[in-house]
């Protein structure tokens, strides 16, 4: 996992820089500079735009990863694959936008309590969608070229810093809230332009076609694959965004306010999943190559290693968040305190998901992609059903409860399916050791009496103790060679150089 480790680590560093900026934005400045309704509006608009963009993409992200090796020919570059991706996504955008505009009155009726605030930006959402869609296409193509660090920087650092700048400019009165929202929604056009520039610098921006690759025997499996992966490719996006959309549609009052609280919780939870996203982005092309060569042994080993290393990082981050949650929420307005139980519940679901390893990646790049699409439909249906059941009873906590139950069910089903078809499973004694050490470390911190009034000092002390208690035995017992290698390269080797 040497190459994977290096690129995954760089992506993780970039992700956490983005987390710092995002935390400053979403947890501190957005709730401080905007009213709860205005902040909720930004989350709702972003959720609608990203969901529509994923639907419009028609699976081009998965198409780029799977079919790039087939279309790749250095003299002829991509032989029209980029052009095919742009055509497919453009047709998808026209279709999705048409449906969106036809349902205008129905959508506005769902948000009638906040319709005056929401309706002003209804027509602008397709523009935000198209910007994000273009970014998805070029990001996917760059990922197929294994240029993941640059696109990850754009997605997690650049766009968040851009939003930070326009928020500060709005706060100091340089433009109105309406202008702020327009700038907010068109931000992804900038990232798409930067992707195009990067492709040009790499001499990879080409929409020239090759008749050899336009034949039915190539296009048919490509379109077939794109159709089936359309559903599975939007699964995680829909799971995250459907909650916000359905909260706004089903809560009897204070729709945008409840969306704001839930958005705070889900953002903090996404921090836990960053290592998994980083590993998945770089692993997909590698697993696809191993599958093409029928090297199942490599895939099986990768599957187990991914579970161990992801459980370690997931448990480490979840523990730091859970142990310091009261201190973290003390920086927010009191009305955001309801986010605590949501964070704890959704965080556990994410850790379990990470413990399942790269299961979705394995399904996506193998011949089982159709099954993943079927499972994705099941996942989406279950999310909608559980939200319909639990939101009226438990409010926004019900949305978190439903999502947690669905995550657990989905990962168990995928685990059983991969085991039955490939005789692979991600769990090992090392995974269990990681979980037990994480629980013991967290319990130890919980029983220590702390008497510090400063939440910042309390966070630093609790985090330091927990990280040491968790990391030291993992390293000394050599539970994960990958964790030890990372520690040796990034920490101990640097210390040796400083001493030298």
C-alpha cells in the first residue's frame, strides 16, 4: 500500500486543512454572521444543487475510472472519452432541470413556511447545479489520470476559502445577502475552470473523437455501466442530502432553523469519514487494475488492511469529537445544543461504515456494479422510509436515527454479498483489537476528573491524552503495519533528522 499510503496521506492532509476552514465557516462564522434561517437556506440550496448534479452526472464519475484504461492512448489522449462524459452529463442536466422546473410549485409548497426566503433563489439553483456538474466531470477525469491531490484541494480547501471570503465581505457590508447567495451558488464554476486549466497544463484537455471508440461494442457497455452506477454513485450524496431536504419538507415549523442544526451535526460527522474518502479516491483505480488482472489475492489483502487502518483513524477522530463535544458546542449559540445526540449517533454509524473497509469500491469496479446499483436503490428507499417514520416522531433526531439504521443494514448486506461471491471479508482480529483499544482509551479519559474552565484547554488536554493512550499501544503492538509505517515516515523519521 506504499503508493496508496502516500497519496492517501496527502489527500488526508488537504482534507483536514479543508476541515479547519470548513469548521471556521460552518460551525463558527456562518451561524454567527447569518440568522438560523439564512444559514439553513445556504445548506438547503447546496443540498439541492449537489443532489441534482449527482443525478445529472449519469454515473460519469464511475465511467471515468472504469473506462479510462480502455480509452487511454497517449498519442490520441482519451479518444473522445471526455467528450462522451460531457455529452452524457449535459443531457442529464437538461432532463433533471426540466423535472425540477416542472415541480416548482410542489417544491415551493413543501417549504411554504419559508417560501419568501427560499423562492428568491429557486431559479438560481440550476446554475449552481451546472457549475458543480462541470466540476464533477473534470474532477473525475483528473482522478482517472491519478491527479487526485489537485482536485481534492479544489473540493475541500479552495471552495471553502472562497465561501469564507464572500461571507466576510457580506458581513462588512460590501454587498447584500442576495448578492452573497449568488456568489455562494456559482463558486463551483471557478473550480471547474481551474480543472480545465490543470488539464491544459498536463496537455490532457482533448475532446477529439476516434471513430474506433464510438462503435456500439464500446459505447453500449459504457452507457450500460453509467446507467447502473448512476444510482449507486449518488447513494452517499443522497443519504446525506435527503435528510436535509426531508427535514425541510416534513418538519411542521422552523424548517430552515432545523436544517441549520442538522447541518452543523452532519458537517462535524463528515470529519470522521475523511480518511475513508481519501483512501477510496486513490484505491479505486488500483483495485480496478487488480480486477482486470484477476489478482483477487491483492484485492482481498487490500480489503482487510483497509478495515484495520480505517477503523483506527475513524475511532481516533470519533473519540476526539465525542470526548470534547460539550466543549465544542459551547462555542455555538445555545439553540445548536440539539446537535449533540445527532453527532454521537451518526458518528457511530460512520465508524461502522469505515470498519467495513472498501466494500463499495470493490463492488463498483468489478462485474458486480449492477448489484451495487440494486443495493443503492434499497439504501435510498430505506432512508426515505425511515425518515418518513422517524422525523414526525423524533424530529431531526429521527432523521439521524433512520440514517444510522440504514447504514448498519446496508453494510451488513454488502458484507454478506461480497463474502458469498468473492469469499472476501474485511474483518480480522486486528480490527477487533483496534476497536477495543479505542473504547478502553476513551473510557479512561472519561473517568479522569478535569477541572479546567477554558473549553480550549480542556479540548487540548483530553485530545492529547486520548491520542496517546490509543496510538502508543497500537504502535508498540504493531497491530497495523500501515499505521506504523506512516508513523515512522511522518513522525519518527523527522524527529531523527532534527536530532541529526
